[in-house]
C-alpha cells in the first residue's frame, strides 16, 4: 500500500517498504565506542496507509545490541516528512526529525536538548545508504555517528 497523499514526499516513502539488511560502521561518539555492525530494517505502512512504521535491529562488533522503532508520516501543514524514533538509549522524541526528499535522498534534521541530529537516506535500486551525524551543543560541525549500506531482501 502506498501513502494516499499525492505530495511527492508521501509517495516516495514507499521506497522504504520491505526488509533491508546490511553492514555499517559506528563512529566513536558520546553514546558508545567505534566498531562495526550488522543491521536489519523492516518497513511497512500501518492499516491506515498513513504511517510508515519500522523496526531496526543492530548487532555491534563489541556485543552491544541496539534496537529502534520509528514512525514516518507527512506533516499536513508543511508537507515535510516527519520521523519519530524510539531506541535503546531511551531519549524520548520530544519533536520529530523533519525533512524533504531531494531526488532519491531524504535528509531529516532533529533538534534535541543534546544538539542537532541529521539522518540521511540515499536510495538506489534495491539499495540504500544511511548516515547519522550529530552536532552536539557547543560544536560547530556535524560529526559522523553511524554509516551503513543496506540491500533489499527478497520478499518472502
């Protein structure tokens, strides 16, 4: 099912549908050490077709498991993609990340009490790259937190 809203931001959320597996690199950051990881994303629309929900699981090379649940939607007023993210670290999403598509790249920005987070998804055929960056309070530049490459798994 695709999002019924005719705005391009809504239609492009359909690119996520399915399961995606891949490997990545976690960079040393305030929440943990550097290392590699294997990850699985699972995306699908809820019964309304308005909310793209997902589960994320990451096994890190140091034995730490990281899990997250998220919800994408379209802000009806601004037509921006909004993304609520709940994860193992437990920081509540006080506000969603917000952003727009630029061709096949979705960039979302989220302001938190800790600073600014930037998540970028870059899609190609049956493949996407995911990058998380953070600009912590008091810093001038974004620093990488995680980068991964994911391939779409065959539909079962």
